């Protein structure tokens, strides 16, 4: 007999099934290099047929170290690229794909939830501002549910340091000079997480999400001390192409899930 949680999961999966009608296939060679390696040594497995596709983002199921999750492939669009104001040419546009790995569920008690960005399928392959290769990021439970996280740090003109936001990991470090600042922003575009009890679950995909920025990082110096104002940023964007025909389906899925969870709570009481 199915538990309430199992029934809820099956119901929600069934309601979201129409969103996967445009499934696409990839090969192992299309996956990020780190994922290709773990598939080769059998430490992870990937379903190369997507469970979700919106033309701008596709999701593939992955099991990594016995932890289920998703690989999200974002098709990059302008104005993706790196912009360094002190160099000529000042910018390098990016195309190709940014990949993101998330888990299917996280513990709500964790202060830092892991998310990985893979950059080797971006063209040209970026040497990021502070680290080359895969980016290991960590966000708070509340940011995971909100679908967005950021960090800002620096030294103001009065030489007082400041730090805001919960995004951590491979992000720009705080500046050590007056007038210098650093930032990073991560959006879990088209992903949906919800907290139920002590666990945060992936509850599906949102093709109506119009956010275009996936990840951005940068550093700036106003030149007040160094005498050399400038900035360097790196950003990854997708085109917003929601599927209007899916809006009603998605809204109905969320509404039905809310009803089931309410009945479950009432039964428990």
C-alpha cells in the first residue's frame, strides 16, 4: 500500500507529465566532462532522455552517490558573456550550454545546500573570474525554496567591510581595498522546490518562469584608492520562452498538491 507521501509524489508526477511531452535525447558525450567521468566509472548514472524540456532548459534525471537529482541544461543566449572594462576587446560573448546539478531533496536543517555549475559546454569555455572548471555553490534552505541566492561583499569608502546574502562556495571573495566590491547571483530558473516538514523536495518544473539570468559574478573598483576604476563580470543568460499551453496544467498541479497535503495534515490531526 502506498504511503501518503508516495501517493502525493505520484499524483504530482502524473499532473506534470504533459510538461515532458517534448522530451529530447542527448548522448553521454553531450554531458559535462565531470559527469562523463562518473558515468564511465559507474559512480553515477544519467537518464539521457529528458524528463522536462522548455526549449530554453532541459532536465535529465541523475543518481550520484545514491542521491537522486537532476542535471539542468540551460541554452545560453545574449547577453551571456564576460565583460572586463579595462581590456580590449572589453567583452567575450558566450553561447552553448550551462549545466546545473541539483538534488531531488535536501534536509531543511542544513545551513548550506550544494548545487554545482558545469562550464565546459559553454563556448568559448570560460576561465571564470576566480576559478576555472566546475563551480561548487552552496545556498541556504530558505533560498532553495525561494529559487534564488546571492552574495555581496566589499569595503566601503569609510573602510568598513560589509557582507550580505547566503550564497557561498566558489564565488568572488571579499575585496581588500576601499571602494572595491564583489557579488554573485544564482537563480534556479524553471526549477521548483518546496518544504514539507524537515525536508525540501524538488516539486517539478515551471515553464512559466520568465527569469533569464542563471548565474552572474563580478568585481568592481571605483578607483577611489587605487586610481584605476574598472569592473569584471561574467553572466549566463537564457531566453525566456514560456509555454502558454502549460500554464493551466502547472497551476492545476500545484493546486492539487496543496489539497492533498492539506488533507494529509487534517488526517494526522
